[in-house]
C-alpha cells in the first residue's frame, strides 16, 4: 500500500512538471511563430494568403506531431523504469525474508541438534548447544561460554588439538568431562560467522560406545575367549613381526614353544568340562607367570598352547624358561579336595633367519610330537631329522589303522609264549602276544606299534581282536587236548594283555562275557594282564571294572610289576591273582645290583598276599635257580621257550600224550 501511494505521488509530480514544460513550450512556440511569420514574409514576399496558411499548417502539424510523440515516449519510459524498480524491491524483500527464516531454522537446528556443537574464536567458547553441555556434563550451556576449548581435551591429546588446522579439521580426541570421566569424540571443525565476525564451529560426536564395541570385537577376534590368551591369528601375526625383526638383527634368540598337556583328556573325562576349563585357565595363568610381559602366550585350542619367546640372549636362556614352565605345570592342582598332577610335552623351535611363520610352527609341533613320543612330561628341541621320523611314524599310524580294520589280511597275528613251572618246566599258561608283519617294512616291533595304537585309540579295536582270536585258539587246543585223552583240569590258562583304554571302555566286561559264552571257553582259564600304571590311574573306576571281571570268573594279573610304584594298600584292595615280576629285575639278578633284593621282596609280597608270582624274561639257568630258591614258582623267558606260533604250541602241548607226562618246554628249546 505504502509503495502504491508513493508511486502515485511520483506519477502526479511528473505530470505537473509535464504541464509546466508544455506551458513553457507554448510560450516559446508563440515567440517562434511570430519569428517564423516574419521570416516567411521576408523569404517569400509574393505568397497568397492561402499558400502562406498551407505552409504554416503543414509545418505546425509536423512540429506538433514530433512533440506529441516525444511526450508519449518519455511517459512510457518512465512507467517502465518504475515497474523495474518495483520488481527489484520486491525481490530484495523476499530474499531478506527467506534469509531471516533460514537463520531462525538454523538456530533451532543447532540448538536442538543431538550432536554437540560449539562455536569458538581464538580457542574461547562463544556458544554451545545443549548437547554439548550434556556431553561435557555441564548443568547449563551458559557456564561453558567463555571457557577455553582445550580445557575439555585430554592432556595427552592437547598437542594434537593445538596443532590441528582449525578452519577445516576432522579428528578424534579424548574429552575430559566435568566429572573427570573420559569420552572418545570425533570432531569436525569448519569456518563460520558469529556476532558479525569470523569464528570456528566444531561438531563433537561421542563415539565411546562404538569404540569400546570395536575394541571388544577386535579383542575377541585375536584372543581365546576362555583363557584370554592370544589366539592362533594373533600369535601368527606376532611371530611374523618377530621374524622380520630377527632377520634384521639376528644377535638374539627367537623361539616358539609348542605345548600339549599330557593327561588333560582324562581330567576332562573324569571331572567334566567345567573342571577341564578351570585346568586350562590355571595352565594359562601359570604360563603367563613364567614368561615375560613381552613374550606372547597363546592357546591354539583344546589343550594346545604356544609361546613366542623373543630377544633372549642365548639358547640356554630359552631352555631355562622351558624348564621353569615344566616345573610350574607339575605343581599339583586341587579340585573338590582332590589333587591332580599335570604335565606337558613341549616342542621347542629355535628361529633362524631362514625361517618363516609356517616353518617355525611346524618345527615346534614336530618337536612336541617327539617329546610326547619319547614318554611325555618332557621337552624336545627341533632337529631336522625329527621331521623324517614323524613322517615315518604318521605313515605307520595310517597303516596300523588300516591293519586294525582287516587284521587277518594285513599281517597282524598272534604268537604264544609259555609260562612254565620253574621246577618241572611244565606249561602252566600261555601268554598271547601280538605281532605285526608290515607288508612293506616287514616285522615291526610291538614296542613301536603298541604305543602308536595306544595313542591313536586303535588299541581298543586291536585288543578286542586279540581276545577273540586267543579265545578261539584256546578252543581249538582244548579240542585237541580232549581228543588226545588228556585230563581237562590240567589244561594251561591263557594270558591276554589288556590296555588301560580297553578297560576304560564302558562295555568291556559285557563284551568279554559275551565272547566267552559265544566261543564257549571257561572264563576261569582266561588271565587278563594289566599293567601297574593302568591300575594306579582312576583307582575307583578300575576297581569296579576288575571286580566285575572277577565276578565273571576271569583271573587277573599285574604285568611288569615293580616299575609302577603301586602301593601295598592298592594291592590288597584289588582282586588280583598273579604278580608278574618285571624282566628288568630278572635281568639285573646276580649283577651286584639291588635287583635281586627287589625280586625277593616281590616274591615274598606275593606269598604274603596269597598271589602267584611269575618272573618274566628268564634267560639263564642261574636266574631260574635263584628265582626258584626265592620261592617263585612260575617263569617265562627264552630259557624255556620263545613266543610260538599256534601250531607249535599244539605240538608242545600234545607231546605230553606221547610221553604220558605234562608238556615240558625245555625239550623244544
Ligand atoms: Mg604281559
């Protein structure tokens, strides 16, 4: 409205001035007319009145037309100018209004933003939004105005904060809140204007939770969740780094230890997985305790651990750490008032400049395997020759597994060694012994393949086959014995070696019962030989198995007695019938060692407990005489007979029918 009145005024004023101009022009025109008339009379003296008027009218019309055109033109120009001016002004007003609206919107946005925003100049806070006050833990935004920005940055990060490019910067800092707690923030700074002057606006984003989640995920990706030790991935990474350093400076020793617990499975089986997990955690903490903070201790899974030792001056130093670890691990563990002994087999690989991660791990693994094979609870330092031995052993393992699946066709067979009366050399029992003639490598010693079968678990299936074959063989001999008309109550017993793993099988007693019934042999003629160490393990369970076997009528013998430190109280509790004196004592007899005394003690012990004693490995007449003098009545060894094939045993047994006397081994040599 205001602008229309102004335009009207402008228009009226311009019209007035036009009239004034027209008046001035009329006056000027009259003067000019008079001058014109005079000039015309002077120039054209002979003109008629009509000619004179015609010229005047024509001339006047031209001038009037030109004036009118000029007036109209000027007026239209003026109107156009006014219209343009008006449009320009309207545009300006619109823009100003839009700017005002956008500023309001921006202010609301900043104030209500969930992101913490601060505007500062020269490091001093000019403005903060409520999110920023909340982030630093201030009650109100006003208390922060005038503070130094750097006050809220962690002292260790301040250098970086000062050095950043203020105008456009992105970075991460630790923020110290009013209550001194720390938050992780990401900041983005940008140039802005505040109060009509240049300033910096910084947006803070709290990433504390995100960072801690990231850190947790990262930790989980590289650590074992049970023990908190490094996992295989982190171990490999550290080893790679250590090897790279070692290649640059080989003046120090670098070693990888590979550690496997020897008896973890039995603890796990007996006490459950929860106890097993506690054992693993205890082992982890002992390993950490015996190594330096700079060493890496990792769990590779199950009961396998690996340790990376770096920057040790000598190989001796490496071995002294290995020994410390072994001693620490043997410290007894206690669960539910029961004590357990732990031990580990440790493989040691000493790094060379030619080694890489895989070769180091493989070498340590091979050395561990060697330590385990050499009897556990020990360590072995890798040597290249071990590698070939391992490969050979692995092949043998595979062959043995295949042989167990088809024993008759893969070279497995039984031989039988007589156990005789020391005085008369009459055969009292026959011990079934397993032999393996490998299709490629020929005869393999039981001392080689039996431990492999024990370790791989193949012994269970193998032992089942041995029992079955032995019982079937006994049935054949008994039929021959009966046909020869010999007294059935004088038929010798049959001794079969039983492994601890077989005895631990849930169905062992039931299977044996089923076997003697199926083959139809008297259970009383079967003597199961069990080593002392098996009896010593998990005594409660062993005792119940042995009692069940006794109930079947089977006889029990403790094999290799004297080597396994069994206590007298155990001997009294177990329902055994026979003690077999280990060949080591018999070998040492008469050599001035304590073996004679020990053998005598065992014989006396057997007599006291009402057990029969059998001396193993008798090779000389002197040994036989000495043992007989001690009161030992039974013996086994090359002096009487080597292990014999089934048909040779039949010949030996039936010779009695020819001579009318019980079979005597000395006659077969
Ligand atoms: Mg034996």
